[in-house]
C-alpha cells in the first residue's frame, strides 16, 4: 500500500499532526506500507525548510524512508531554492500535479 499526505497549513499544531500520522503509519506493523510521501505546498512548506519549525522531524522521517516533496511553485513564490530545503527533500513541479500523479499511481490521499 502507498499513501500520500497533503501538507498545506502554516499552523504548527496541524503540521505536527500530519507528521505524527505519517510516522505512526510508517511504524504500524498491522499494515504493509510500500511508500509514504508528504507533499508540501503553500504555508505547509515550512517544515521542509532548513530551520523550519519541524525540520528535525522531517530529517528523522526522511531517514526512516518517508519521502518529502516540495512544490516548486511555492518555493519560487517564497524565493526559496534547493539550499533552503532539508537535505533529501525532493523538489516537484507543483504540489497539485504531484498529488494527482501519486493518486494515479495508486497512492491513497490523506489530508488530515
């Protein structure tokens, strides 16, 4: 099974909730997960940036095999480049197109 999380909120508690749910899903031994991806755009991009509120959690989850994808449109709008992202975060053309692609590839879509 594969799951994609959509992270768009700038609210720190909501960001923490999304990251915690992704981590819990990754650690749940009652379900066989092949891939977990978190796609961030708009105000949800902050945790994926160096020094972001939850950047340490993102680093830890990347090490655990969870993929993080940053919307290029958001990065451009905020004048951020690849060096502003936590190492290992993938830059995608747009959050919407990436989520559409992932769903077409069989990922379940979650937006907690």
